[in-house]
């Protein structure tokens, strides 16, 4: 499309925002963009519409159809409210609404509550910012039909988002996700019922926090270890986000007494002033916490992302140097601990199961299955873990996670839960210390018993229309012409989630895979146990490669050797696939 046509389209859409259906400040802002000499901002704000996808909304804040504002949030809420009322006609419908620390989050949350109330739906609104897992818990605890959390997780400060949840406390899955999208697309600005019905808005405060914290404590497996190691030195940072209060409160509720926080990062601030990225996956986000951990010679350092669903963990290695665990390693420790402690305590009933996403380490499945516990694979995203709980039942659920720093230790929430995970990881550290070990030592023991695993995710960026085609061509080539071997290792199994077929490349036999929907993901399993997963990003112009390499490790002293062997394998796999 010619540039002038793009400008005309953006102008036409922007001019529609000058009518009285929009508030004065919005109209002033739109008028400013229309009159500007440079049309870039106008095009960015209006040429596209911010679409309500299967996970909700996410975008830069500002005026315009392609921005997060009360009108795009309002249309999403009105469509969601319409669907709830259609699905549960004549019932006393309720939703729960939470928000993070970002700019405009409170405004968007209050707008959301107002619209639900105007549609006859009781809106439980938290009195101030709260972590995502507490909102998920509240949906279940209060018997709500759905919920909304206003957050853009660890995205840059210019962004905000809107995540929609269903009545089990999980994000929307089929058919509800597509059905809500259909309703949202029907909404015009004049359809949005902005006028609140105050008696339909109920405020949740500290009393509800106590319910959540006491429920979290119910997953503790080693209270005696905490009693003996209550003064374990823990450093924690919320990275300016929602866990600034609840995580320290939860640790204290479990019995820990020596918690050091980072004052500058305990300030809830949507500008995230002390970090370039408020993401516990990024080593730079841990700098202040690790500086403090070194200063006080801490046992453990942890961080949460701004909405409190992701957990980062730092531990001391054998040389006393601080290292960050990756998401697979934290999941490996959680899974092993829950299973081994339950077995020691005689709590294994025979109906237990765990869950992981398909790109998460296969070592987790081996730990579970070697202990007689099934481990089910699901797609990336905790909504699919929640879907598995829906199918298998909550009674036998003992934990689930994904490689991107998320774990859910209890079924009382149905999304990744860093508030619970921080307390459980602290307990594991206390239990390890009781045994005369460290968390790093525990991890090495696990590797020695079940085999070493090293993981790495890399991505290739291809922007624009030509980039999208390049990514498509890469997937098609790997799908239709997979290499016979990689790094001298034959590919023995190919899994193609776009057709839900698993192929044994030795025999040519195929079998169906049991997943609720198809997905553009490929996986290759090599003779030496290595795994390669490939998928295009759903939100960015990227194709992602997840590598997992296995290595022999017969005792903890072999850790360095095994790690070197695995990293060499990953580098060789990357070279074979021509990934720099």
C-alpha cells in the first residue's frame, strides 16, 4: 500500500475519534496528531487496530485505535461482559479485576470494573495493585465467572496489557477465547457502558490477602526445616512491582525471619527506574539484589517480575560465586523436591501427576516418570497447564512449570505463581541447609541421579513482509526436508504439532498426538537424547529455537565436565542448523 494511502486511512480513522463519544483529553491528543507535520505517530496510533487476541490485549499506551486506552480496554471489556452474560444467562455473574504498577493500570482497572458493573456483573476490584496469581486465586475463591488483570508483565514501560480469565482462574482457552474475540470485534464505542453501578463493585483488601497467604502456606512440606533454619538469609526484590508486600509477608508467614529487600526496588513504579528491563530472566535485573547478597553473605536471592508470576533465583556455586538458575533448573528443583519430599512423608497416593510445556526440559519428565508419576506435555502457556488440570482433576496435581521462569506449585491458582514459588524455593533452601547442602549442591545431585541437561533458547529476527515469508519458508523447509542427522546424531523422532503427528524416522511409522489444537511447532529428538524445538513467535517477527543437550554425569563432581560436553553439543546443533 502506498504511503499516502496509509496516511489517508490513518487520518480517516483518527477523525472518527474527534466526536463526542470520546473524552476531551483524547480528542485534544488526536487533534494534535492530525495537525502534526510528521505523520509517523498518527500512523502508528491509528493505521492498525489493537486486536483482542487469545491472551487479551497488549500495546503501547496512548490515544488511538492501535493503543492501550480506556476505549480499547472498554471495547474488550464490553465484549467480554456480553459473552459472560450470554454464557451464564440469568445467573448472579461476577468477575475479579486486578492490576499491576504500570502507568494507567489503576485507571484501566477501574474502567473495567465500571463496565462490568454497568452490564449487571458484580466486579470484585482489588483496592490497589496485586500480583496476577492472587487475581487467579480470587476467581476460584469467590466463584467468579471470569477475571481480568491489567498488566504488560515485563514489557517496556510504555506498554500495558489486558489479560482475560475464565471461571477456573486460567486464561481463556478454546472455545471461549475465540468466542470472546468474536464479541469484542462487534463492539462500537457507543456500545460501551462506561457508567458504573457502584453497588455492583466490591473492593478486596488485606483480609483477602490473608486468605491467599494462608492457602499458599498449605503447600509447605518441610515446616520443621524452616523452624531450624528460620534465619536463612534471603534477599528479595520485586523489581518495582506487585510483590513488594505479599512475597515478604508470605515468607514471614512460612516462618522465615531474615529477609532483606532492596529499598530502591520496593518502590512501586511503572517507570522501573533502577533496571533496563524488569525481567528476572535478565542478569542485569539482578544486579542490586546480588550486590546486597554478596554484602550480607546471603543464602539465596530471588526476584519477581512486575506482575508477580515469574520467579528468578540466584544461588552460590561451589566456589561461592553467585549464579542465576535458568527456568528449567528451577523447575527441575521444584519437581524433584515435591516428589521426593512427598515420598519421604508418605504422601504419595498413586494419583499424582505433573505437567510441563513441550519446550521445557525433558529431564523433568524423567524425574517424574522414574518415580512412577506421569508428566504430561502441553503447549507453551499456563492456560494449557490449567486445561490439563481441568482434564485430570486437581486432586493429583503436584506442580507444573515452563522454561520461561514460571512455576505453579498449587492448583489453587491456575496461572504461574511467583508468590507461592518464592516461599517454596526458600523452604527448599532451608531443607537443603538442614542436610548440610546448598541449592546448587541439590541441583548437582539431581543431575548425577537423572542425567545432565543443558538448555538454550536462541531466536532469529526477520522483520517486515519479506521477513514473515522467510520465517514461513524456514519452518516449511524444516518440516518437509529435515536433516537426516545433526551433529552426527540421527533424528529418531519428529513431532509436528501443525498436524499433530509424531513420526519415527527409523521406521516411518506415525501416530497421532493428543493435543487440544494444532500449533506451528516442530520438534526433533536425536539418538543421544538431545532435543530441538522450533516455533515462530506469535507476537514478534522471530523464529525461536530451543536446544536441549544431554550429557553423562555419574556423580556431582562431574558437573563442569558434563556442562562443557552439553554446551559443545548445543553449539554443534546451532552450527548444523546455520544459526549464529
